[in-house]
């Protein structure tokens, strides 16, 4: 017999955070649901952990099978990086593309596609964080009708700002709360249309709140003692999400399975500064001994205090104005003048024959990744032994391999030696504020230069950072890099959770621990739907429930 399942994802909601807040009485509806059913933890990919979780959930397949690792794709045979957005789903469809036998409603699922074989309603990119898919629906008029009745989500594509911009933080908090109120009405309307075999929706507000409000909430963040806003905006958004959850589920029939989940979590941001800037600058200095591109410092001295009052409107503007210039006058003026005047400095004082690509130059080329400092170094990639490629989480390193890259300089027979040398040098990076290494480990994605499997990641090496944020690093031969301002204050962790309530799920029980890839086959099992053999994930309830009523 087919069952009815309601699945609600709290995007990037961290289980440790939720468990703490539930125990303190903050998230009453979530705690009630936990008591009525079962609760369990999930793990996920340790690396590419910000880029892959939704694709893994949607397909039930690991990245090694789909070949999808990131919305950024390094184009082999060139030194170009393309923004490809979400997975194509050509090989593996979203798990809810079940054909005519099952009725499904999917609302605001990020990084998905309009699946032709999904029988029901689909709305994408109404208010998701970084949806990586267009705002559209099936039927085509559905999104227009929703926007006409409820309005657009006020935070869609507008949840990218800086921690020092109090106006932005206030606007974002209000937008997220307003979006949650609209979300309740939309979900209730969709649920009242019919009893779907699967109703799936994702709250993107929790993701946005974690990125921007983390330092206002968690005392172990380095910026927490210096916060100007004396309230916990992240908790307030999560409490609003909890109330929205309660309203949506208020009238759900008892025989309906309810699953609330996250496929990845959040914590102090240890990746943005390290992966987007410190790593590419380190690799530049490693490839060109004695040269410095951006943010030189004085090793052997105590680092300056944290940057608490950045002058620029954006983090990338703050980083770019720290570009090194041999001329001290030019260097001084670069720091004092707005970025739009920097090209005039080059005209007056001269510019190097070979130089970094500025954000403005990349923007003029209509380059979608102009805001990533990794791309500023791309004019030098052909001359470097290894270089950093764009990242949303860990540090990703591409070896400039002869025969693979157009102007590769690392011979295939030297590939392993270069990888091992670089791994050793990365482990010598130290945070001078703590005296501790900043690198937790380095993962090799290929064991030889001959491994050209197209489904492997673009990176040859993946740098997994320690849990403590770093705004400055020291290296014995490359010197000090930074300090620079922090970017977003929250980033992702490879942990999630799931709560399930419904027939045959014992109240107050502990659910099996699993991987994020197990969630989609678990939902299919609860629906009474077939589970494709190609899925890497396995139904989590197989061992807990002897049978689901047939």
C-alpha cells in the first residue's frame, strides 16, 4: 500500500546546535516532533561538503558515481573555470521522478531540476539559498500564481553580505522572517490541494542565517566578543522556522509519515578565508619563491589585532586593496582610495607586465566567479606548479600537469613527488594567533598522474582545514599571509540529522545513524515506492521496521 510522506529539510541546520537549543526549550515544535517519533544523526562527505550534499540527497548517489563535485567546473585542456550550477540529472534523476504511479509536490528544493517524470507540482528557486537553478515551476503558471498571491521571497539572491554591515544584517533578518511567514501559507495551500504521496520542501532561511549570523550567536567565534548587535539573530530565525514548521504540520493526518532533516550542518567558518584567499596566495608564493601578490605580513612578530572596521563595502574589495606594490606611495594610495580608482594608479605609477586579474577585469569579461580571489591568480596558473581553483568549502588544488594542462610544467613522473612535497609544506602552515597548524589533513583524489577518470574531482589535492578560524598564517619559507578580514562567519560541517514520525515509529526512539545519501531511499521506502538499484544509499529504517504495512 502506498503511504503519504511529508519531508521538510532545514537547510544547513546543525544537529549540535539544534540539540542544544531543543534542550534549552527554544525549538518547541521540533522537540515535540522528536518526542512523538525518533531522532538520529547523519554524516556526509568530509570534503566538498558544501557543494555536494543536495545532489547526493536528490539522486541517492555519491559524487563518485554522478561525477558532480561543484557548481564550478575546471575545463580540462584550458585554464578556464566555468559556472555550471546544479547537476544536470541526465544520468540520474531526482528520486521523486517516479512517473504516473505517485503524486508528488516539490516546493523550493535547491540545486534541482524540473523533472519530467515527476507527477505533480514542482516549484524551484522561490526562496532557496543559492538555488543553482532558475526560478520556474511545473506547471509553468504555478510560480506566477504563488508570487501573485504571496509575493516573491525577499531574500532570494539577496543573502550575500558582510558581517560588518549592520544594515545588511537587519535587512536579512527581516527578510528571512518574512520569507518564513510566506512559506507557511504556500505550503499549507499545496498540502490542501490533495494528499500527496510525497510533499517535499526545504527551508533555505536556516542556511542563510547560519552564514551571516553565526558570530552573533556562538561565543567561540573570534568576532563574538566584538559584535555590535547584542541579540542572537540566528536563534530568532531558527525559532521562526520552528514556528513555521509547527503551523505547516498542525493538521497533518496521523497516518502520514513526517520527516524533518538536514543533510549537512554548520559551524565557525574555517573555509572562506583559508580556501578562497590564503591558499591561492600560498601557492603563488610557493611557485614563485620570494614573490608576494597580496597581504604580506611580518613573520616572527605578534599578529595585529583582528580587523574589526573594514572600510570597503565587500570582502573582496578589502582583500584586493591589500595587493602588494613595490612603490610605497602606490601601496598607500591603494589602501586609501576606493577600488574604482585603482586602475588610475596603474596608469600613473605603471603596472607590472604580468599581474593579477582584478575583480573589475574579471567582471568586464562577464566572468561569473569574479568575486573569488582564487580567480585573480588565473593569469599565472600556466606558470605555477600547482594552483587553487574556486571553492565553497575546502581548499582545492590542481597540479599543473604536463600532458593534461595546455602548458603543464609538472612531468607525469614527478606528479607523486610534487603532491607529497606540497602536502608536507601545507602542514607547515601555522596560525600565529594560536601557534597551531591550520591544516587538518590533505586528501589525494588521484594516486597517479595517469588517472583521468572524468568523474573524479577537478582537484588533485583537497585541503581540510582545522576547526579554528584563521585570518592569518605563517610559513617558514613563504612568510606571513595576512591578517585579512573574516568573510562569512558560519560555514558547513559534514553532519546532519533526521527526525521521523508516523506509523510503526516508536515515540522517543533513537533512529539509525546513516549518511545523507541514505535519506532519499528512506523516503521512498516510507512511501512504499521502489528503490532504484543504482542508488548508493540504503533505507535507514529497514532494520528498525520489520515491514511497512503493504
